[in-house]
């Protein structure tokens, strides 16, 4: 059975979303990734439980999209944990089926053809970070703080840029409650995230902001809740890289979300349009929105 055929079958069965996603990430490929990650982590763990960081991937990294912010005067880094059930631990509590199976995790360097000598080092690294986050949290916190301090030195001293960190690159952890000192210890760093939790409120954290990530299960109430909560709404459109985003969507302005990833500098009260990346372009769950359908609905409303 091919991966996409399996996806279609999962869309049509009657299991809960969490069960379906757990099954999706229980393929031979993901079982092998987890096995390799666990083995590498075990070899980098001393008898007393302390980690040998020289044998492990850095927690923060970069990707082509966040690098775009450099031309605007920002120095960005991103924390890529393994999404959904990819690590064997669910990192995205409200992930929908379309979101979980079309995650950016499998685009860019996460594409499956990037396997080298039987190992997909990007996915192994993301699973390792996730296991450390859940099993060695105190050590995780110390290490990421060191990396953030390094980012600040590079940004401010060497490049006169503003340091920026996106903690949920491919996850949806509530760091405001799980790791509040991340923000208080780094007041000069701007943090931002995408989230599936429309009523998530971080207004009490001056250097952290969120945008709401829409999916096939998003309702009008979710959208209204997100906007009322001060969050813009991000929507994946069935567009390719060379196609333009519409100027409006569902009665509100839409801006291009692919020109950079600095969501905290976007105007308020807008939809943020993204083109469908990787195999998401062929999504059949409804996670990827059809412009023709939306346009028709808007005309009928008018």
C-alpha cells in the first residue's frame, strides 16, 4: 500500500483523529526513524542521566523561510520538534487529520527522498529533540537557553539584528505554561508561533505572539474567536509557488505569508495566505482551501 493510498483510507475510516494520526505515524519508515533516534540518544546519555550534547543535534536551527527575515533586520532560529505522533509522543493535541498528514515536517529538508544510507537525519534529529523535551526537560531548558544566548550575541553584536525564535516549528506545545521562563529570561528576544488553539492567549507575555492556523475542521466561531483573541488566521491555499495570493478572503484582507515568516510584524485582523507545500497540494481532507469555492461562497453571501 502506498503512503497516499493509506492516507485516503485513513480519511474514510471511523477511528478518532488521534487514533488515525497515531496509525499514520506507525509506518515502517517512522518506526525506523524512532528506533534510530532512540539509539542515538541512548549512546549520548551518561550512566548518571546527563546528556553528552556534542553527540546530539542542536535544539535550534534555521530553514529557508525564516532566513528571509534577515533582509528585514531580524536574526531568526526555530525549534523543530517531531509533529503529532511522529516521535511516539503527541506534540500537537488539536491537530486535525489534514494538518497531521500534510505537516511542513515532510516538506523542504524533511522530504522522504532526503534519506541517506538508510537514515533521514532531519527526522531523526526532530525525534531526538522531542524525546529530550519530554524525558530530560531540565537539561533541555538549560541547553536551549545557551543557544538563545548565542543567537543574541550573533544578532546584536555581529549583525545588529533583532533576535527572533519560533519555539513551535513543527509542534504545538503551550510553552507559556510549560516553559514560562523561556520568555522572562529573554526579554530582548521576540518569540512567535502558529497554533491550532484558537482561544490560546499569551497577551500577558510581551515578547510572545501567536497566529491561528486554520484546518479542515475550522469553524466560523473558531475564526471569530481567533480574531477576537488578537490572532491573525493563517490558511493554506491550493496555490503553487508562482501563483499570487488573493487580496481578500472570507470578507477580510489577505496578505502573503510566504514572503517571510515574521508573523508578529503583520497587520492585525487579516488572513495570512500560504501556498500548499510538498504533497499538501494534493490534499483531499479540506485542510488546503480552494479559492474557487471560497470566491463562490463570498458572492452568494453578497
